[in-house]
C-alpha cells in the first residue's frame, strides 16, 4: 500500500477474528520498526511488551476490563515509559558520541553534544526526595523568563512524564502504521488498570503504562462507525 492508503485504511478495530491465521513475527517486525521512531533526545525511555503467552494475555485482558478489543485480539502490546532508566540511557548516548569522536579534534559543536548528555540530561531528569533539583530547574526557567530568553519549560516530574509519553506515543503510532501495512489491524486502549498491568510485567513503581495495543485480523463489525473528523479548517492553520 502507498502511505495514503495505509493512513486511510488504519482504523481502531475493536473486534478481531480469533480463528484467523496470525503471524506473530509481523508484530515483532513492527516493534523493531517502532524502535526507530523519533523520541526526545534519543533517550529511548520506553519498553514494548509483546504479550503472546495465553495466561499472561488473560491477565492483561482482565486488567483491560475484558473490553472486546483486548478479549478477541491475537496479541496485546504494552507500551511502557521508563523514566527510571534516564541515567543508563544518558551514559549509553554519551559513550556512543565519544566513540564517534575518537581521534578527532573536538569542535565547539562536538563539546556541546557531549555536555548535552554529561550535564543537560542530569539537569532535566534528576529528581530527589527534597525536591532540590526541581527548585534549581524552576529558578533557571524563572530567570530566563524574566530576561525574555527562550528555554524549555521542563521543570517538574509531571513535565518529564509528559515528555516521555509523547515519545512513547510516537512509537505506538509507528507500530500501528507498520501493522496496517502488513495487513493487520490494531486498537490503542487507555481503558486499563495500570496497577494490575505493572504487576503482571513485574515493573518498578515509577514505570508507567502509556497504552495497551490490541492487534489481529479485524472483523467488519469491529469498526463501530464510519470515520468522522472535524473540518480541517478547525485544526489546520497556516500563519
């Protein structure tokens, strides 16, 4: 299919053919494509869980309140944000950059790139019990606001969470489009008990579930209504 055909064919399908032939390798392939999605600072603070084990799938279906998309899906994918891994990812990015710069006289741009992961990422992501890191970020942002100098307003833990979920959602969209290009349907779900799913996956307390994705061969009745969108003039603006 062309890209336009994929975009127009993709729908959120809520009932799947449980007897249809299903190739689990396509899900894995689509997740490998999702890994290539754009994400904030290449930190890749996400994890994707492909649930194909029947017992685990039943547990996730229960956590999704037995909704039809989860219950009839061939497999379920769980998109997870992992803010707790920021130090590991920052070190990984820094090591990759240092390897690229081996034997090279560093330019100012190179040094800024290295400092991005040495200094800026710790400034963005550090959270301590007393909230001192948050106060430091608030002070920096307040100062730049007073002098009318642009700065990223990434101050609180909530701001960090929003950034991570944006990146994870981009990966989920890549996954959905990949699945559609291979002839499979998907349905992103937000109706789930996060506490239960984290327990099923043995995730730490500060991991968060971005969404649960059902996938399989959709039935016609799995599309509940024709697609409707508000007029483009209400959402697309040229300035």
